[in-house]
């Protein structure tokens, strides 16, 4: 199943970040992202896997991070994540079995139950861990995304070429 993944959908707060929200005096929100998760996303995108960010909140930090990683599917301020999940399947003519979903909290459960490959991060809510097919070793914001993407790329036989390609691109900079 892992080798057929064409779309990876990531919740943001608690998956791409550790879930901490830092709010400045002026209301500006700050988030921290793990560099290894970012490289994993770059590996996936460079291998032709579609990556989507899906968040119930809106933050400019998410927009900036997505742009940096060349993630084109960014959906923020989403009250109904399942509707966006379904629209992505329709847009790319995919089936549930071609989707990996990574989540951490209650609003992720419907998508976790639908996706062909589903992961809860190690520090997810217990109900989410029970709904997911797998649980990562790493917590959200601390390499969980990279862990999942590496397993997808390796199962599909794409990891070595992706790693070589990314290493080559980075050495040229």
C-alpha cells in the first residue's frame, strides 16, 4: 500500500509543528518547523508526490513555509477538513488508497479513517492514535513527517534517486 501513495496530506499544527503557538504583542503568530521534515517534503515533491498542507487555522508562517518547500496545495482556515480531502481526490483523480494522511487531533480522524495510509504522530491524542493505521516514532514537529515520507519513498523505490537529486541541487547553491 505504501508504494502507491501519490498524495500526502499533512495537518499543520501538531504535525508540521510541535503544536506550540507563540503569539506576539501585536497578535503575530510564530511557528517552528523542523528542518528534516522540510527536507522530507522536498524529497516527496521532487519525486512527483503531491504534498498538501491542511489546517483549521490561518497563519502567514504556513504560507511562507509552503512556498519555501514548493508545496502548492495549501488550505488554511478550513472548518471541514474532509471536504478539502475529497476535493483534492477529485482534483487529482485519486482514490483513498493513493493518499497518506498525517494528523494529531480530533479534526483529523475522518481523514485518517478514509486514507489508504494513515499516521498519527507519536504525541497525538489517544483517540487519533486509535483511528490511524500507524503511529510515528517521532512527535509532531520533531521529524514525524520525514519518518513517514522516507518510508513512502523507500517502499516505492524512489528514495535513493530523490536523495541524490536533492543533494545535487543543494550542492549547486
